[in-house]
């Protein structure tokens, strides 16, 4: 059973930056798409970004496009979410998730029901 472990969540000021990491227990990046989702209290889980296993294509949700960057390191079985220009609407628990093959998106936004492996999440707080 593949396991995902997120890290890097913290308290950051508006306009600041943060880097989240997601480490997989096995070398899965050649066959699994890795995605980030977030969920704030009282809100639905929102797709943030995804990188496909096949060609490394990356996709971003409309609310983070241009501010967040997803990268992967196959040698470490890890993906990283670089978050810049953080806004008051960005705080949430950020989850890493995986599925076999390509990203499952609608309009570039990952769809959470299509991912079947999940990490425990890491908290991101934006406050001055």
C-alpha cells in the first residue's frame, strides 16, 4: 500500500511564500499522478495542482495559477508545492493524493474523487 506523507505546513504572513513536500513510500512517480488538494473549514475539498506520471505535465486550479508551482523529484519519490503571494483565502489543510496514470482534471483543476491514495494533510495558515 502506497503511503503519502506531507510536510511543510506553517503560519505565514499574507504575501509570503511556503513550500510543501509530499513524500511517497515507494517509487511511484513513474506510474502515479500526484496532486495537491486543500480543504478549509466548512468548505469543499478543492483541487490545487497535479503532475502526471506519463509526461510530467502539470495542471493548476484557477485560484492558484500563476502563484503556485508544482515540481517533482523522481529520485526521492517526492513532489513539492511552491506557494507564493499567499492570500487570506489560501489557508487550509493541504493534502497530497495519488492515482495511477494521468491527472484527472476538469479545466485544469484536479478532481478529488478520482484519487484513491491520500496523505494525512498539513496545515497552512496565512495571517499577519
